C-alpha cells in the first residue's frame, strides 16, 4: 500500500501536523496537511501545509522566507497525526515573530507570553 | 476573561493536545481535550483527555498506570492547540507499549517502526 494511503485522513481529507525542531526538540508549530501537501513536503524536503483559513496549499515561508527543511517525517501509532522534524530557517516559526507558536504558558489561571518577539511581523511580511 | 474561555474550541468543543516529555522534549502522544478535561488536567496535575472513540473523559493511565504528571501547560499563538509538558509515569505513553506514539518513520516510501516495544500491551492492560 502507498504510504499516503496508510494515513487516516479526516472526513475533510486532512491530518494534523506537528513541526518540531530536529536539533532541540522544541515544538515550533501545529498545522494541517492534506494529501497533496504531504506529498509535496516529501518531494521538496520543505514543509507544505494546507491552510484551512485560506483554503489553499501553504508552502511555509513562502512570504517570510522562514521555510522548514524537513529532516524526518513520522506518524503515530494510529497513523492519524504527522510529526515533522525540521530545521527552521530564520529561526522563526510563528507569524508573531517568535521562535515557536507555543509561547503562552498557563500561570495562576492566566496565559502569559513567555518568549520574546525576535522580529517585528511587519518586517517579516513587509506590509 | 477566564483562561478556559480564551481557548478556541472546535465546533465539537474540543482542542488538540500534544504531550511532550518535559525533560527530553520527545513528543509522546497527541489527543483531544474538551473544556472539562482541560480543567481537570489543571486541577489534578495529571493529563485528562477526551476520548473521541469512547465518547468520555479519559484520565490517561487510568488502566495502565501510565499517568502523565503535568509540569507545564502552553497554548499556541491562536490559542487553538494545547501543549502539555509532562513526566510520563512508567516511561510508556503508547498503547502499543512503546515510549512514544510517534514510532513510524518514513523511509524510502514506507512507514518503518523505529522504536522498541518496552512492555507487551497484554501485560499493560491485563486482558
């Protein structure tokens, strides 16, 4: 069986994808993939997601230059979640200009941002 | 605003949750939470998920003893994905008896299991 057919896609034809720094283990972002984006990810060696909000393929870094070089691809026991071990170009995965999207920590019943903005988003996306 | 109200729940009232080893950074599993399970996770200091297949709260480790002690809880920039940094009791997160659920690696177009079974599932769940 084709490795893509083994994935348990949702009814919408998607699978959750976690991007993890291949060196440090830091979790950088979470997004969704469809069949085409996962096939493209393998073909290019760079993460390609499916943007649910924009309804189109999203080659991560296409605007920002912050592409994700794929070192390894894994799936879980149920083959319904993808894990990408990546090298994050530019050191910034989050659209807020932070290294990781997971920068809110729960502290005493509040979500507290605990990671610095490394680059102003207006400079990343040249609005 | 209550920290639970800040979470962007899906239409089904769920949020994806990633469990990561707080010490090593290894990603151990992926599951879903509803509002009650996330509140219980904080109250108990142990991961409680929502089992979509069983349609009920799932206190991870309730059968196996492999509970997950929560060291830290994060959400991402959109507040629609939860990250738990945990200590995995028993050293086994996966129902297959492996440390992590993410044990299939893509190698030359095939999903190859690359992590050992540490304990026979029949012995974990005492069928």
